[in-house]
């Protein structure tokens, strides 16, 4: 039986995959194929990346714009947190649906099914299968087909210990003989620790090692399945990388001061922060405001690039729900105190009083936040090889679809070259 297993180590950037730090990942690469020019999507945030991995599509196609997103539920544009458990309900109310494109869970309903175990935010977990075609196990809400509650929900902590406990259960239940066609294990580390630590710090490196142990545990169980005659494709990777936070910009306050937004809580202009980037939505009838905001942004010393409506397609976005423009913050190759390169300015809402300078984050187009890792192993994969041609997290779904013999029609990604 053909099966596929996907393990995502959230926020694990590729240069931290080394023989000393990640021996299990390194060993997997030695018997599989590593993709050295692998990239995320824009914005490089977990919730959008989750939807892109699930569908094989850009945000423009699947419709989940970012970690936060402006929705009009009848009271004007309001920025909502996609990670909140109620976001799917809000999205359905505002748009009539969740994702615009089918997920792997939907494609596999009659072809062996999908089970997801995830320890990230509720939104990132649930957008692997937002409409309940398969099973999703998450510490806040676990459900089966039809979004029906399960009798055995996932109860783990949101940290490395929780990842380990979740991995053990995943190996015991999902990777049992006769399990689903696709099993997805999404670890919260090292991203969870990275957001509260300096990159390269002892805490960050410990989180990387913890994630590596989980990958090794899954690889050993996949080997057992292969020895029993099952043809298993194992994909281990990350959804995005990370860089160090420089200055934090409160763009909503700056737009109010510049006369381009009526008030911090007004619905004429909605700024949805994405860490090292942002999305700006404009209320109907005020579309010209977008050009003025774009011009204002280009005068700011902390800005990177600005993408107005005609250019949104260049970064995989589309003008749905009033989205008028996207922007990145300025990034550079500066090294932090632990010698780790990559730094970017960050955008945050005025209601978010946290200061994250010196800590890790992501969301834009910087070199290192756009450097996730990817390793594929299996009987049909050329062992000990690497591919320097560009690949994307959107290529994961069509690669799995090809292995399982199901249709990948409508995906933006392409099946990976396995050698």
C-alpha cells in the first residue's frame, strides 16, 4: 500500500540542519534527497503556509492571506487573528467558505484518508483540513469527518515536551499498519521557542534538537512500515525560516497621524500585521486611498517593498476582501549576538504592546525567513542526493498526490524531482 508521511518542524531554517545539531535529519538526507533552494510563500507565516501546504496553492488561490486577515462580517473591515479557534466560523460568515481550493484531506476522502496531529496555533492546525474531511488532532480542538468531536482528543503541552508526546502518539496510532494514506505531524518547535529567544541561543538550539529527535522517531517508525512491505514516502521539512527582530513599527498609528486612516479602530483602512510584512485592506468606495498609502509607505526608512493591486500576483496574493496592497519591512544580513545572520524590522498593531527586538520572527521575503528545509526519502527517491533548483512548500501536496496516485489538478505547485 502506498502511504505518505509529512513532518513539519515549524520555523526551522535550513542552515540549522547540520550533522552536529540535527543528526537525525542529516541521516535522513543521507538516504534521501535534500532540496537546497526551498522557499516558503508570502507572507512566510505558519497559518498561510499551512493552507498552501494543504492545497498546493498560493494564498491568491486558496484565499487565506496571512496570520491575521481583514474580514467584513457586516460591520466593516476588522482585522482578525487567523490563529483563533473561531476564525473558520468568521471566515465562512464573511466569505461563504473557508479555503477556495481543495485540501489534501478532501482529495483523500475516498482514497485512504488523512490524519493530522498538530501542536501549533489552532488556526494553523485546522487549516490543514478546515472543513473536516479527515481527522485533525490539536490540543484546543480535535475533530473527525464532518468536524465531529473525537472521543480521544489530543491533550499535550504547547512546547517541546508536548511535541514529543504528540510524536509518540502519532507513531503509535497514525503510523500503525493499515493507517491513513497521509499522516501529517506538525511540531511547534523550534518556532515556539524561537519567538521568545535569540536565534542561536541555547534555548533555540535545544528546541532544534528536540524537533530533530521527533523526526528521528518518525523515520524509525517509517522504516518499520517499509520493512513490512508498505511503500511510504517520508517528507520532513519546515514551513518557513526566521530572522532577528529589529525595530517594531506601529503602522496603524502612523497612518492615523498621516490622515490616511480615520482612527486606530476605524474600518476604512485595515492593517493586518504579518511580522516582517503587512497587508492593507481598503473599504469599498475608498480604493484611491490605497495609492496614497502606498506612496506614504515608500517614504518610510523602514520599508522594504510595496506591492499595489496590479503587483499582488507577484507575491502570490490577490485583491480579495478589500486587500489593496502588501508590503515588506527592510531586512539585511546583520548578525545577532550569537552570530546568526538575518535581521528585519517588524510591523505590529498598536494594541500589541510587546517589544520583540532581538528575538526571532518571520513573515516577509528576507533571505533567511524564506529558507525552510526539505528532505524527501523513500524507495523511489535517489539516496544521498540534493537538488539546487528552486522548490516551494506548494510542491509538497502535488508530490504526495503523485505518490498516492490521486489527482493534483488545480495546484500551483509541481511534483518534486525525486531522482
